[in-house]
C-alpha cells in the first residue's frame, strides 16, 4: 500500500474525479490522484477506494461486461478495500461501485458476480468474508441494487456468514472421539496458545491435501508436541460408518472426532466448502474463520 499511496499522491494540484474521462479507457483503470490535503493513511486509502471507478462508464458494456477487464480492475479495487480498517469506509466504497454499475442492468449483474467471485468464493486468493459482508449489507439496504427476492436470499446468506465471526465465541457442538468419548467443543482442552478446528469430509480429496500439508508442517507439529496448540479434526459428512472405516487418516497427535449433533443441519456453522479451518484462542473465541493453510502456518 506504500507504493499505492506514493503512486496516487499528486505532489501539488488536485486532479482525478473532477477531470473528464478519456475516450479510451485503459485495460487497468489508473489509480486516483489523492489531494495533498488528505494527510493520513486511512484517508488516502479511502479516497482511492471511493474514486477508483471514476473513469468507468458502466453503460459502456464493451468494458463492463468484459470478464478480463472487470476481474483485473476489481482485483485492484479489492486490494484497496482490504486495507481499509473501518467497515463504514468499505461499505461506502462498495456502495459507490455498485451504484455506478447500476447504470446498466447487465453491468450491475456482472459487478455483483465479480465481487462474489473474488470476495466470497472459497478458492479465491483474495477471499475476504468481512469485505463480502460489507457488500451484502450494501445490497440488502438498497432498493436500487437488489429486488425483494434477491434481498431475501442475501439476507439469509448474511445471517449464516455472521455466525462465528472473529471476536465471537465459537458455537458449541458435540462430537465423539476414536476412543468413544463424548465431548463438546467448549469442553475441549486447548493448547496454551489455542485450538485449531478442522471441519472435513473423509472422502474429500482437498481435505486430504490440506490435512496432509498441516501434518507435514514442522512448526505445527512442534507446537502440538510442546502443548502450545491442540488440533481438533471434526468429520461433518454425517456418515459414521465411513468415519469408522477412515481411522488412521488423521494425524495421531490430533484429536479425531465425529460430529454427533448435526452442526451443519442446525446451521451452527456455515461450511460451503471443506475443509474449513477455524483458529480459536484458549477461551474458544474465534481468531481466524475459514483460514487457509498459509495463514495458520507457524
């Protein structure tokens, strides 16, 4: 972001959103020129986010419906949003983007699709549930950006995504261990630094890949051996026979459990893709939700 801010600084005159857009929009929209009067970092980032799409006319469907153009520019926009600390600032910028896109119905649909692809898709390297929640709130609150049917669907999704957010106590659930002991999350003994919960399906190849990567992580193994971390693997697929047959697939220094109270059915956790990894502190407060392997590597 230091490079971004240096690039955006005007060094004198204020330009940008007040100037006329050129007839030919480049493939990557230029970063807005930030007025010298804005002298704090969050203010500069907020200005860049609010004015990122100034040169874009969403009635120009040659651009607004072009996958490569929209994805590249939204990726740049999302990078700026990720640096904004306040949800209100992110929602403001998201609202400006979506409102501009609403100049054409097809462009608005494309804009929403691209936002979901980059911010909400489990396979997106730029996935950010917190920023996507900001987008959902903007869409739900506007009569111009979403109709009643879409609002109902988005409201339901928002409710699920707001469960177990960072800073909240993790929802409790029941499980049975390989030894036949019935336990709950909140009664599971964490390590001195906390607990990692891995929700998985024994037949999921991606789950096997991620669990294998974690198992091979030397720092994680040492943290477990030293009592600093506890790792709890929970089968949420619901097939007890399959879980029984998969004994030995989970590392021996983890707790291998089978969920017994249908946490997915009762929507205690929203798990649109597996594996889903949560990092909790010693009080079972969520630190990381749906974390990736890189973010939990010690």
